C-alpha cells in the first residue's frame, strides 16, 4: 500500500496524537537548533572540526523514543540507510531500542478470544501469565494445546496497533515537507520513498498470515537439513493477528556460559551460521532480514533453531546476477566494471562520473586486498562503501540494504561466538561456489537460450512495428518533438546582446552625427548646434544604458 492511498484517511482523525507528535518534533527541533549553535561556537573557539549532524541525530532519536513504536521502528529502518544519511544521524538512530512494556494478560487473552470467537480455554489448556517476549508490534506467550497437549508459542498482535501505525505514517508523511524545508541535512534525501518502504515493511511485519507462509517456506527450504530447525506451523490456528507455532526448546545463542556448560563447540556454530546465510542468499534467493541473537536457538545436535520470519525478503534473479558480477569485479580488482554496475543505481537526473568512481573504488580494492584477515570486517567495509556511494549520489536498492544488514548482524554473532574466526574468510568459499555456478555451462546455456528467445520475439515484432510506424507517418498521427534544455535562458541572453548591440550602434551613429552638427553649425546655424548638443546627450544616455545592460548580464 503506497502512501498515496493514505490520503484517504481523515487528516485529523486523531487530534490528540497529532498534537503530541507536533509538540515533540517542535521541542526537539529547537533543541537541535540550540545544540547546533553551541557546537559551532565550540568549533570556532577550539578550531577542531566536529560532525554537526550528530545534533540532528540526537534530536531525531529523542523524538522517536518519545513517540513510541511506529517512530522507533522508523528510526531503526533509517539507521540502516548509511548511503543516504550522514554518519552522525545514522549512529544516533542505531541506538534506538525496541523495548516496550508488556500488555496485561487480560488484554492478550481478549485479543486471542476476539480472533477465534470462543473462550481461550477451548483452544489452549495452559496459557502463560508472563510473556516470553514483548515487542512494539506483538507479544509472545507460551501455551499448550487443549486437543493434543503439544507445547506451542502464541504470537499476538497488539490491539489497535494497525490503526496507530496508519495514523502515525499519515502524519509523518505530512511532516516530511516541513522537515526538508527547515533541516538542511534532510533536504537532499528522498525521505518520502524511505517512509513508503518503511510502511511496506511494517505492514508486512503486522501481517501474521504472511509470516505464517514465510515460516512454511523456510521449513520447505531446510527440509531434511539436520543443521537447521524451523518450528511447525499450526495453520488452522493462525489468523492475521494470532500466530501459533511449535515451541522450540534450546539455548539462546548469545548465552555463552550456558553454551559452554552444555559442551557446544562455538566455532562449529559460527560456521553453521555462515553456511545458513549463504544458502538462503545464493541458493534460494530468500533470506530472513531479522537475524539478531534473540531469534536464534542452539538445540542438541548442535542444530540452529530459527523463528520470527516477519522480515523475510527475496532477491530477484537480476539482483543475484548483479551481486555475482560485483563479486567477480572485486576478485579481479576490476574497479571500472564495478563503477559501471553501480552507476545504474544513480539518483534520478544524475549521471555519475564513472571514471572518478572507478578511481575511488580502485583505492578501496587495493587497500583491502593488502589487509590481513583479522582486519577484514563486513560492517566497516560496508560503511565505507556506503559513504562512497553517497558521495557519488548512488542509491542502493532496499533489498540490498536489508541483505547488508543481515550480513552485519550475522557477522556480529559470529564474532561474539568465535572472536578468532573471521566472517569474510568463512564466507569466501560460498562466494566462489556462487561465482562458479553463475558461469557454469548450464547457466550459460540457459542465458543464451533466453537471449535467442528475446531476439526471435524482437525480429518477429519488427515488421508489425515498422508497418505501424509508416502508417502513423502517412496519417499524420506521428509527431516528432524536440526539446532544448535552457533554450529560454539562451534566448534571453541573445535578446539582451541584440539590444545592447542595437543601442550601441544607434548611440555611436547619433554621437558622430551630433558631433558633426556641433562642429560645423556652431557659427552659421546656432539652432542646429543646439540640436547637435541634445543629440550628444541622447547618445551618451544610450551608450551608458548599453553598458549597464552589459554589466547586469555578466
């Protein structure tokens, strides 16, 4: 659902919420202005350059924290767009935490009964009073099915959260022009497209039916894989606001002491996590964008238990090819090829300087090729690349941003488990396999087949297209229009030049004629002499006017 459809909402259907948002943003805006003035004074006094965007990041983070779930999640999404945001803003927004108070048990029970239309006791024999986890959009409780006695987890959407999100997004979209008008750091960002992408993402998270199908998809992908466990889905009990899954028994992957006590090899777990991410991306083109430690369990085997598939993203075949081509360019140190691939993602109406971009990329490639493995960190490299792309006004597709986020989160877990293991080194074999598969004989044959099919269709369509073209020309339907850039400005300049030239010629001729009259008619015809003097004044006026026009033009 695009933001244009949000216009159907009543502009002030929640006046209290609007007043709250306006008050918070206005207060934080003045705090931002004051902090920026203080920081600039300190910079002048000390002579040390400081990132002024930190002031804006702090103000936005404070405002989002005060305004609750929708804005907190929006800030978290913004923090991943380092290709668009200044570092100071992105770093401050990355500090946003999604911690909220759990809703009362009575509200959770009421929400479940409202979805099923019957008492909760008819569905669940046990339903935990304390939730297993509480987030801004949902809450999770442990339960036991009345029919079979199986242990399950019940994910419940917070009542009224959809209406709140719709209202907040509607109001946020109305604030964007105001922010861009008065905050220069946000002026050149395409905030509207970011809000649209965020709205799409948060609606996906709130659609529990979609999460159910995502979980089923991952069960199918990893069916028979002893290294991965995806919970069973109870489809008959799943609705748009309630999700019922098998309860996985295991240890959270960030509980290192407990993993050590149970005898799990952390290096093995790290390698399995890297293989898990690689299989999702390179083999199936679908990945879980929310792979933080709270969503990963370690089960006997050891087996990696995954749940919470509300942020699943897909990678289309063209983007997969783009990724592989970039990997090939990196391996071969072909910065020119990298620049040509990335140039396709330039901002609208902007043509990047591919040779300058290639030189900057070459410096990065040479620098990182000489670094030892322990200094190669994905988060650092991505941050530098994002800054470089932002400098050249290149916009990274959102699905690649989410993929980078998943890679960085996986790397952080790997570094936590195995400080001496290097994520890039472990990922390299999977990238090599993906490159080999990309240029395998079967893939090349399929590519040639598709190319031949496209060429055949184009050749078959050519006679009909040519006939239509000629018919339109004969009937006078076809019109050829030409558009000149800045033609009006050039026409105005030409008009000014012509006017100056005409005034100069007239003024010069008038000056010469008047001078002759004054010289030869001074004694014989005093009246003509006075006319000549008047002509000299008029000539001087014309010449001065022409000079003024000339200087104004310059």
